[in-house]
């Protein structure tokens, strides 16, 4: 054809051909050493130019690049050691290639369209890693090509191509074309297309020579890795159980999963730490390469300890994380570091740093906490008082006991205890220093139509008193909570006891208060929190006593039960759900009988029933005469089997 005759092997891409105006000439490929090594970037461009010469309408060309590195500059590139680089198409997940490389050269299978490279898979460490589908780059049409398209639209009988608007090499080749005008137009267009795409110069970037450290831990089994990839992609609700089972086994994730694990950790605070532990040193390295993930580097458990400069010069989140790590490793050293610079600390960070002492709190921290009670910031003083309330033998606790002696007295006859409350109308400076303030707005107690500051003061006092005080002075928790109390002070007194039980982690008090109906159903989150402190056997017994009319109460309290649920409780719940299915069949359309009315309970069953109960539920599914309930039981069965297989794959 005319194209083959006038442009053999894409002459427009050769070194002697000038690049289009405004574009850099192609790089000359010269080896830096005496070793003969193929220049991957130049070879890719040359092979594409040759293919384009044979087929000017070619969209893209498959290429194989050896020993190349992913590099982030003004965009994403793959580069050789000398800096020659090809730009990548915009990627939805640009960290995929970086994750599998770890800073080491890889062999990349991709498609090159003359402007950008679209990765397909990478070969490294003996494995082929799928890089997913990438977006397609659409080359912009140069002005010369637009002019040719205009000629085609108007017709060669009315107009012809303006050779002066074509690049010189294209115009020279087009001038030698012969034949029909329409054919010449098509061949000129092909020449222009080849010139515009095959003659682009390679970019130059600076490769990052930093590489990920080796991780000596065992690799996650292949089946478990594949399942984890799917669960991360779907943000599965089963990940909590999966991480809990995998974490003690101390696996490391395959390199291809480090990126998805970091992406998951970035958005999920609850499972961040086990996800980062699984990602290991490769994950820590990857997070350091991407600004959007820099915050995760501070959480990486395999990264070396941050230097002291982070404590002195770091950002507030970095300083808090540094102190938390030190507190976990050496509580005394963390306290001493904080105390040494306490006078210079300021702003909201001061309260956050003090809160770090709550981890592994001990009587040795009392001195710094007492100092913090005199701080100018209210949030610092409140944190200090809250932490001192956790030290039952502290001077702070003794001061609170002395106030209780003055505010609360024994009254009534011998048969039944009565607690008489007399809250002072004004508070002295020492009481205010210890954190008792007029927080009536926060607690919303009211008496005779007005905010009740006395009630809020009473609650704050009771919350800070060691619970042993009540047993020593008035008797066991059952006796104390059964005392006669003035209606005005009954609720704040019980609220203070509940605060103290939660702070001091007192199971006996928690059980007594829960049985007394504290807190009310309206404060269900607090009620669940208190229920979680009740001894495990008592929690199970309480739920076993509830029948199908109490499904909402069961649903609200189940999050406080250990997981997977105890078998006895699991069987009880399965029967309650089956009873509800039978009720739906007896009364079709009745309110509250459909699976939709118990959606969250059914989801909890899928997540927390013992996996080996799948057979029991599968046997009940065909007995459900209501189709919606049969589907619900089938779904639970499938979920339990999925969980069972996922856990087995870890071993």
C-alpha cells in the first residue's frame, strides 16, 4: 500500500525524524555499562512504533517490561534504573503495583497506547500478580488530525488537506502519495496518527531506591489469602472474627494484599491494628511511600521505634502515638517524659497526652495527676479527676470519702436502711479542684421545674468514691441499693453507683444495679455496658430466661455476650427465631413477625452463632412454612458454613 511504501516500519518514529512541535525529541538509548542489556522503555516504544507502522489504527500494543520499578513523581510511572520511564494510565488503586514490588524490580505485562501504559499483571518472587483492570487513556487528537477529520466530513470533492498544517515529516511523506483523493486522505491520516503517537519521547524520573524489609513470618495460606482478598473487597462483616482467629497465628500477608489491608485499615479504626500486623514490614514500607497513608506508619508494629525527635518536634497525633507506644513498653518512662515537659504543654493535646496514662495506670502516676488537677484547662482537670477515681487508695479517693461522710448519712430504723443526702449549697475550692462542678446541663437533673445542681454534684461525688466505702459503711451492694432514698436524689445516686461500677470494673455491683433495673431501657447503651460487666454465667442465665416476647431486649444485650455465643444460648435463640417463623406462617402479614422486623438479630446470628450450628439451622429451614423465613434460615446456614471454612483455612 502507499503507507507501507512511504513509511516502512514507522519511519516517523526513527531517530532521524523530528518530534512534533513542542515535544522533546526521543531519548537516545546508550548503555551505561559494558553489559548488553535491553532498554525496556526504548524497546517498548520501538515495538509499538513498528506495530503502528503496520496498523496505524492500532489502539494499544501488548508489551513485557523486565526489571522495572513503579515510581511516583508528578504522576505514576514505571522506570528503569537509569530513570527512563513510561507514564501509567490513571489508576483507581495505584498502590497495587507498588505493593507487589516492595521497591524491587518486577516484570510487568501491560498494554502501551503510545501515551500511557496500562498494567495487567506483574511477575515477582515466582508469582504472577493480577493488577486488576486499569482505566483506558484516551489520547487527545492533535490539531493536524482534527483538520484531516474536517476534510473527511466535508468530502474530498469540496476541499483537501492543507499540507502546511501537517508536521514536516508527515507532509513530506504525504506529498509522495498517489491515487484517489479519498485514499490519499486516509493514508495521510494514518501517517499523522503514527507520527503523533509513535514519536513521543520517554519521560525521565528518579527511581526510589528504598526497599521494603524482609518479613520472616510464615506466609498466610493461599486459600486463606484468597478468601481475605474477597472479604476486604466486600468489607465483609466476618472480618472481625477472621482477624481475631488469624492474629495469634502471626502470619504475614502476601505482598499483593498489603495494599488492600492498608486501604481497609485507613477506613476501619476497630480492626486497624490486626490488619497492620498482618501487612507487616511490607505494609509499613508501603504506607511510608504514599502520603495518604502516612498516618498508618505510626501504627505499624514492625517498624522501628520512632526517635525522640518525634516526641519533641512531631505533630500532635505523632506525639500522642509516640507516648502511647512508650507507655505500653515502659509505663514509668512514659510518665517521666510527660512530667518533664508538662509545664510547656498546652492546648487540647495536653488532655490527650494525660489520657494516655489511663493505659496501665498505677499509684505511681498519682503525683502527676494531682498536679494536673491545678491545670488551667477544664478538659485536663476532668481527665485527671477521672483517672484518680480509678486509684482507690489515692489521696483523691480519701478526700472523696471524707466528703461522702459529710454529705450522706445513715437514717431510718434498724430493719431498713435509709440514706439521707445533704448536699452543700456552695462548694469550697478544694471540692471544685477535685472535679465536682455544677454540670446540671450535662446531667439534665431537674427538681421543682428547675435544673438541679445538687443532684449533679451528688452524682459526681458518688462516681468518684471507691465502692468498698459503701460495703464497709452500709453493707453489701444489695443492702445499699435497697435503702430508702429521697426521690430527689435516688436517680443521681444510682447513676453515680453505675459510673463507679463501670470505672472500677466491679462485677458484683454491676449485677446488683442491673437487676435493680439500672439504667432504664431508655439508656440502652449504658445498660448494655453495665450488662457486659455482669459475670458471664449470670449474663447467659438472664438471656435464657427471656422468651420470644423479649426479642428486642435480647437483641440489645447480645453484643455484651462473648463470641461465638455459648452453645446453650445459641440453641435458645435458634428456637426463638423458629417460633417467630411459625408465628409468621400462622398470621401472614402480622406486624413484627417478618424477618425484616428482626434484620439486625438475624445478622447477629450469622456473625456470632457457633459455626457448627449450621446443620441445626439447615434442618429447620425446610420446616419454615413462611418463604421469607425459610430464605432467612438458608442465609444463616450459608453464612455459618462460610465462617467455618474461613477459620479452617487458617490452619
